[in-house]
C-alpha cells in the first residue's frame, strides 16, 4: 500500500471511530470495523478482539475471519496465549516468532502454527488502569509487527475504548459492564444468523457474515437486530442474498 492510500485509510479509520461519539451507535459493528481496519491498514494476516464479560472473563467479540475466530476461542478454552497475558497484565505482548515460545504457551503455539500464524501482537484496550479487552494481530510470517504499526494499532484500540466509555453513564463501572455484556450477548445471535445463511444459501461463513453486515448497513439496522430478525424468521434470507 502506498503512503498516500495508507494515510487516507488511516484517516477513514479514525473518522469511523469518531462517528461513534453519538447517543446511539452499534458497538458490535464498531468492534468488527476495528479488526477490518487492522487487516487493511497494518498488513496483519488476521485480527481479533476480546472483551471481558460481567464476570471479568474474556470472550471473543470480533474476528476478521473464521480461522482467527477459532484461534481466539482456542486461547480461551485452553487458558493460555499472548492475548490472555495481555489482558491480565494490561501491557502489550509482542511475539516475533511463536516457534520460540512453545514452552510458554505449548498448546496455543502448536495450534497457531498449524493454522499458519507465526507471530502475534496483543494490545490492551484500556482506560487508565482499567483493561476491558484486547486487540490482537496475527501474521503468517515472523517479525511482521513494525513499531509504527503497533503504535497505530494501540491508538485505534485506545480510541475504540474511549468510544465505548464516552457516554456519561459509562463513568460507572457497573453500567460499563452492562453495555459490554449486551454487546457480547449479541455475538451469539450473530453467529446463529451466519450459520443460517451459510446453510440456506450454501455459502461460506465468512461470505455469510459479509452479506449480513452489508444488509444491516443498507437497512440502517444494528447488526444484532438484523441477525435476530433472520434467526426468528422475520427476515427472508433472499433479502440478504442481494447484498
């Protein structure tokens, strides 16, 4: 990507985040925009985003592909990996070559390498000392995370965190947890809708998700609302097929 194009895309990314500073916005779509921007801007092979639920446990909120989605889930199931360490410490965890960290995260490292990923950077989503999640970049080659790219990724994560917390009620931790829990619960119905579209239209899960997002945007609906309509049978999948 040439510098001029990259600068335009970077500006677009921060404009998208700034647009969330309104009374009502789709926090689920915001998270998916984040991972898409990271792949497009930073040369990451994939990206994922984890948020803490009301009990402080991390859950997958967004991923740029099904492959990275499964990798994030695997981390949570095995209770090991750089993204979990990042959340626990509130500090970046940057691994230039996963093959050198087999003893630190044996199961995660083996799975990640098997899936084709060789390096990872986990960045905290934080406000002061409070970490609410992590933004994670995966690369198919070692040592792909340039310092400038990591700085941009951290800035995106910081602005996204501020966007989530900007409402006045967000000054209170209990309300913050409630909003994040709603966003996390929305993921369940979105995953169900992806499965419905994939089965009925005989398309891949990634393609199904792209079409669902496009439909939600064109219909001016929150992503979770469009997914719920589809799962409940109120929305004909043919309406989504044209997106």
